[in-house]
């Protein structure tokens, strides 16, 4: 019995998706493409790629949701420059993170669909 590659197993893929989302969120909040709508391009590509690495639609949806939440929440917290203390803004940031989770899930499902079509060729 052969083992699946490491990044197609559920837990390592989920950890990688959260890490990727957090890194992209932090980089786009403070370093690269700051304040630009172009930051959506690498976010979308990474979301599609996270779904393409998954073996099932269920796994793609879950991994995409984790990626999207980590991305949105990290982007909001790292980019926050408001006068109010950060801890007073965590609940709204979590709600925006849920929106990010839905978007990440949709992107990952699209990536899974495209990968499935390409594999069947």
C-alpha cells in the first residue's frame, strides 16, 4: 500500500492552508501590494491551488474555509491602525474572517473542479 504525498493528507494540508493564508494576509497588509486591489490576485491563486491539492470536494471546502479565515483575520489584525485597542475589534474581525472563509471555500471548490477536469484529460 502506497502512502499519499504529504500535502494531500488532510491535517498537513489544513496546516499549510492556514499558514499560507496567514502569511499572505500579513504580507499584503504591510509589505506587498498594500492598499491595492491587486492583492486579490495572489489570494485567489492560492485559494484555487489549495483546492487543487485536495482529494475530495469536502476536503477542498474545509481547507478553503481555513485558508480564507486565516487570510482575512490576519489581514485585518495586522493591518489595523485604529485608535481603539485591537481587542475591541476582534469580534468584527472574526465576522469578516467568516466572510473570508466562505470566499476561500468557493475558490478551493473551483480549484478542485478544475484539477479534476484536467486530471481526466
